[in-house]
C-alpha cells in the first residue's frame, strides 16, 4: 500500500478512510483530526491554561504531545494510584516524557491523600476498582485544576473508549449518562472545570501508531485492576464489527453526538459545596468524600 498523499510506501493503514499514510503524512493526519475535533466542538481557546491528565499510557502522553505541537499551553497532572509496580512504572514513563520535552508536570498521590492507594480503597469499600478509581481521579483532577487556575482539563479518551462507554450506556439504558456523554463538558459556576476529550476521532490503534512513530515511550501494560472490566468486552464487540464494516465505531459515536444525544437532554443539576472538602456535589457530601469515609470506617472496624 502507498501513502494516499505522496505515493511513498505507507506505514499505517486507516481502513475507515480507505487510506494508507507514510510516517510524515500519518502524523499530519493525526494532528489534523485532533485540530478538527477541537474546532468543531469548540473545545479549547488559545488563552486556555490546559491541564492534561497523564497516566503514562499511550493516549494521555500522545495527547500532551499533540497539544504542544498544535501550539497550546498544556501542563500535565499525574495521579499516583498506588497499584504496585504498575503505578511505579507509569510514574517513571510520565516523568521521563515531561523531562525530555521540558514540560511542566504536577504529581498527586492517592496514598498521601487518603492514607492508602486505589487497590486498598477498592477492597475496603467493596467497590469495583474502576469505579473507585474513576471517582477518585475525577475529584483530584477537578480540584487541582480549580485550585491552580487551570481553565480546562484534557483527557486522552479515544474513539474506542467513548464508543465502548456509549454502547454500555445504551445496553443498560442509562438515560442520565446518555444525556451527559460528550467530548466537551462546559464549566459551571459551581466549581466544575471544563473537561474535553480531543482524541475522540482517533481509534486506539491510530493513537498507538502515533506514539510509536513519535518515539513516545509509554506504559504498555494494562492496569491489573481493570482485568475483567465490561468495557473490555464492549471494545471487543465493537472491534469485531469494525473488522467487517470499517468506520462502524466512528459512525456509532459521532452519529450519537450529531443526532442521538439531543433525544437525551442533559438536565441541569443544582450543585452545592461538599461539606467536607468544598468540591461541587449534588448532595451534602460528594461521592469522593463518602467513599473515603467508608474506607476509613472499614479500617477502624478491623482494629
């Protein structure tokens, strides 16, 4: 296969576009896809102070690299999850990436915040690890951004991630989540910082190819706490459909954004300041503080 742009040998095939790209034009393609997404969904402005949630994996590091190449001001925030060797290796990859490019990296530790990591938090609260982790990370990302003057938090969720989430929400008819599923969530006066997902036009395979071609050294291993997660099953189903009909994932997700989401209106919710931490919540105490209290109570009960 030859590059659709220059007719040189292609190194990456993008089947949904029925096209192959050489290294130079694939990188150009990725940048153009992200820039198009940012413009169409009005995600970012040139004067934004962007905080990239960086895990050490391919998606978040590729996103940070892309935003820099597109000329945006973006710093990183890495959350140490406390999941053994996996978290240690993730931190090493993230620091090396930032240091090698002269970028500003902030770090927060779940263990320092709570006294224990995600693995222990999940065990004590009997919560699914991904659920406990998601609640914790959302809280820490929003709080750090708000306290340090960042106007937007950017995450590395790609097309596969968002299509799998959409499939799960539809299968279980989670209408509230369907109304809120978006690649660009606006800020609120109540303290929720704007959140964006600039990679939602790129499949996981494309992001991985970009990272390899750009020499990004990332954490290859999957999180050991995510083994058996239903999101993996949804991705497998969508991948099988994509093999038979290239473009299925893109049509599914972007069709929802453009034509389906309006049928699930997002009801505005009154947000209050959590009585414990001050972060925005619909109740008196936010989900993060309730989770932390359950974990501490469980620990006290075992003494």
